C-alpha cells in the first residue's frame, strides 16, 4: 500500500470507529491524569489564574516586577507538571501507535505500561531536549540580530532579522517533519530509534508536512465543535470562574465549593484530549505503516 498523506490523515477517526471503547479508555486515562495533577497543583494553579486576571484587570501597564510572581508560580507548576506530562504522553503516544500498528492488541484501549512505553519515553525526552536546544540557539541568534539592528540604528537590517526568523521557522518545521516518525518506528521495531526517521522521511517532506498541517486543522475543528457542545455544561456549572478566590483554601475546601465546575472541566477536557490526540498522532503511525508496506512490495 503506497503512502497517501490525505488517506493517512484520517487514521485517528478510523481508530475510534474501529474500536469505540478506545475513546472511553483514553478519556478515563486523561481524566485520571487531570485529577492527579489537580490534586498536586490545584491551589497553585488557581492562584496563578487569579493573579493573571488581576494583572489584566488592573488597567496599568505591567512591569517586570509585576510579572515576577507569575514567572515564579509558572516555574513551580512546570517543575511538577513536566515529569507527569512526559510519562503520560509516553503512555498515550504508545497507545495511539499501537492502535495503528498492532490493532489486535486492543485490550484496555491499547494502553500499557511496559518496555514500549519506556522506549517511547526515552525518545520523547531526547526529542524534547533536541528541540529545546534548537529553540535556545535560534532565539539567541535572533536576539543578537535584533540587538545589532537596534544598536546600528539601521532600519534596513530589520529585513535580515525577518529573514532570520523565517529561516528559524523553516528549520524548525523541517526538523520536526524529519523526526516525526521516531515514535512509530520505535513502537514498530521495539527498539529506541530516534534518528532512523531521517531515512524513512527522505523525499517525503512535503506530503508529511501537509499531512501534519491538515491533522492539526482537523484537531482544531474537533476542539471547536467540542467547545460548542460543552458550552451548556460549562454555563450550568459556572465554569472555572467558580474557582476565583479559592487560591488560599485547602484542596478539600476547593472541592466542596466548586466540585461541579471541576468535574465538568475534567470531563470535557479528557474527552476532547483523547479525540484530539488520536486525530493528531495516529496519521504518523499510519504513514510509517504504509511507507514500510510500500517498501516491501
């Protein structure tokens, strides 16, 4: 079967249609992660949201001193959420790839916690570090270019800055596409295969980029439709505004005061996240499956 970007992009919908309980298991998985995360950072998250809204409503132009507490709270939230996010992501990415590459292993919505997930976690961490390093280097180069342009007081040099920014975006997109099959290859071959993706994606950059953009667009459509469906439930429970003023309270008090809003938020976001992760990530496993099948013909 030859690789078709327009066919692969709908693989997420096929996974859910083929095994509808998959969406249920993935939604429950996301709900469990959200509950655990809220238990760990609930008060801090409420404090961050409240502080942000107060800063927006103050009407004054914020200074760096005003942002300092927000940056501190964000750092604490990031330190807690990053490891949880990486582990949860490894499990769900592995489940999505397994649903496409090994459709017969459908028990528990393809969710597992084994060596597949460990390998995917290693690949995910390495890719995260690679892209963070790339962002750091590119941001530094752009910052230097901006500083030189301002110091030289030469408006024409801003064209160089614009070209540098466009080049950075192009490089980031190129590397993202060329490494996009690392997890599917790791799952299919049951080994850590980070840079094997370069060989598989050679000569297929534009179809894969188009597939990725279309998958992203479809996920946005799913999110928009889901938001419209969920709006009555959010209005009935008061939404996350029900948490205002509770940042200094204990978790028990927060749950007693706003449990309907919290439950609704978790329900809505868990279902939406489960469907969107299928729409966004399943096409890459389908692309690798079809490329491998075409190569063996």
